[in-house]
């Protein structure tokens, strides 16, 4: 049964004038405040965004952030964070926080000792300790952390060429069915009245399995639902096909969360499909490596072409890097010299770019001006040439 005091979702406006566009403008209310939707949640993997203070992150327009339960379980430990007042107090972030279940990271990052119906047993990459993580322990960890939104423990199958095609459907079906069984156990184990539990839809790129997973997942009356198993190795076209099929099937009166996505093009497509929430490591991970996102596309500040460029990253951007007058030439110098300020400034710019995009998306929905929005954001019409980042596979 849904705990009514954990989360409230309101649809404030529905896009109706553009055929095929199911975008909606909403608001999510949690015990630690509200966030406007569609929303982009920056990823603070280990209760921190590298090189950025909570005040700086808040200054980008970010209202809700994501923590990684897997990393916090390993270090410093969920019970330690609980004893220190919970993750909000621990990291000095007073807004909403979402924690992922840790399952995908355990499957993809750790040296797996055993995976079975009870979960996954693996060795910590920190000290080699043998650790078990399953539906009940994932709920225990996330409840100890105290995030506003907790994700159910799910089985995310590999995509792309990582599994032989002859085995793909069988493995995807296994993951879909196991995810539902684990969801029932998560619901039974989850006891915090002030924390919302979201279910996760699996099914890979098999649309019939996605449909079945939606029906089975939504049989549980939960405060929200997520589309998982996307952006884990499949191509852009496959991501779009899955999202456009799955999102409209989810309940209209609950927030819809697309996990681990992504590039501006993917976000725009997903909003058109009716998705409300996004997270991705792209702005910060790429920012630390000298890639800056702009309305017209990404630029690599390490390239020599920027060595004498007096312009900011983007002239109309109001982030600390651009409004502060830091030139592309100076930013390139910081990266070439190994100065910490470079990654900080470009990460701030990138998060702000994503928040400006989401702000413009919300305005376009309110004004029924979707087609004009695409003209203002050329980057959202580009097919990115890079491999889609894996959801939470490594640090933010």
C-alpha cells in the first residue's frame, strides 16, 4: 500500500497541441521539499559531487539529487550515516534525495561470487570483504540512509553484445520475472512512512516483456515507477523505441522516472513520451574531463583550438563559469595545468546547462510551444556519437 505522506505528485499541465507529444509539467513533494518536473537529478555518487559544494549545486537550479546506495554501503556504511543523522544531514543537502538500490552496481562493478534468487554476493572493491545484497538488505540500507525516494532492488540484464543473441531473450525474461518477485519482497521489507518506494520496469528491448513488466509492477500501488535497464549498452534507436513504448503505459497519476539517461536528445525524446524524472553522470563526469555541453553541442576544451579563445563556454549562460567571465582559453589552461578549478567550473556549467534545458522544457509545456523549443536547443536534435553512459556504473 502506498504511504500517502511520503510523496505527492501533481500534474500541472499536459501538452495537447503537438501530435505524438505526451509531455507533462508537474511537481513532486517530499518530506525534504519539492522539485519541479520534468526534473534532472545530478548524481552525487558517494554523497558528494566531486569538486562541488552543496551550495554550488543548489545554485545550478538542481532541486533533487541522487546518491548511490552501493557506494555508501561499502563506505562509510549505512548505519554510520544513520547514526550521524541520515544522508541529508551527513552531506549537508536540505532538498530531496533519491537513492538507487545498489543492485546494478553490484552486478556490474564488483567481483561477483554468486548471484541467485536471494540477490548477489560479491567482494568489496575497497577491502575484499564478502558482502550480500538482496531485496531486504537493499531496503535496510536505503532506509538507514534516509533518502526521500528509494528504488526497489531489481535484476538488470546486460544489453548489446555482452550476451549472445541466442540467450538474450531468456536472460531478459528471467530478469523481468525476478525483478517482480524481488519487488514483492522490497514492499514487504520497506517500513519507513516518510520514504517513497519506486518500482522498476524491466524487459530489455523486448516490447512484449516491457508491457508485461509494466502490468506486473503497477499491480503494486507505489508512489512512483521507473523504467530501468535502459542506457546499459544498447544504441540510441533501441533506447527510443523502448521509452516511447513503455512510458505511456505507466500510471498517469504517478511520477515516471527514466534511470540513467542521458544526453539532451534522449531527455527531450523521453519528455515527449511522458517521462518526468532523469538522472545521469554525464554533466559531472564529462565536465571533469574537459567536455562542456552547449545548446549547439559538446565542445572539448582540451583541444588546441581553444588556446587563444577569449569567449566563455556559452555567451548566454548564467553559470558561475560563464557569467564570471572565465574564457575558454583560461579553462583549457586549467585542464592542461592539472588545476582543480577547471573540472569544478566546467562541471558547474554542465549541470546548469542541463537545468536550463529542463527549465525551458517546463516552460514550453506550459506554453504549448514544443516545436519552438526544439529550435532553441540544436543539441537535442543531434544523435550523440558517444556510447550512452551506464547508469551509475562509476562515480559522478
